[in-house]
C-alpha cells in the first residue's frame, strides 16, 4: 500500500468534518445534487478576474475572464482554483467542470451559487471520479462600476465553498 503524503493524511479528517457541516445547509434546487455523496468540501479565497471589452453593442463592459483562488481547509492551503473552471488539490488530483445550474448569491454583490458537471479529470487522488462540483456560500466577486479602457483588468475579491461529489 502506498503511504499517504503528510498533507493528504493531515487533510483527510478536516475535509470530511467541514463537508458534513456544509451538507446540512439549505441548498437551492437549481444547484442541489441529490443522491450524490460528498467527497470533500474546501473553502476558496481569491478573486474573480474581469476584462474590459466591447460588448455586442460596441460599448465597453466588464466581461468575466477567470477565477483565481486558493483552496483552504482549516486555514491551510490544500489546492488552487483557476480557469476552466478547474480545481487542483495538493495530492495531484484535478477536475474541470461546466455549469449545469445556478442560483442567486445571498446579496447582489455575491457571485451566483453554481452546480457544475465534471467534464475532465487529471491525476489520482481525492478528486478522482468526482461527478459534480457545487459552489456555495459565495461572498463578493461581482464587478461594479464602469469599464473605461479596453484591455483593462479588474480583480474582484470573493470567497466560496466548493463541495465535490460522486454519484452512487
């Protein structure tokens, strides 16, 4: 049997404990994943990155580019979240998803809650076989204000919890 790396061994218990507390929260139907088992839940702290580009009407508008976030469990870094959207853990496992459902955040300044279907996996570890990712408990991340210079970037701080699930 392959020995667990210290970070994976240290994370196994806290991830499970954090996941249990998140599951009890009220989840809107649009992002619910009935009959799926929680694999892990992590907290993300980072930014939603926006580009200033011409919209369909030719006027400059902020357009979403990518997320950049650190994934945390009990305040310790366990991975990263980046364009794709993708999530990668320190154990080398990664998953990429596509949006399958959305619900409003708690306030207009909070990015929406999401349900994402896993479309690709890489490596082996905790995210191997994940079928669904939920973005829950979002805070911030919504762009405000005018975009005045094409090509400008705006980084809007956000946080969220990501729950990784498997069918069956």
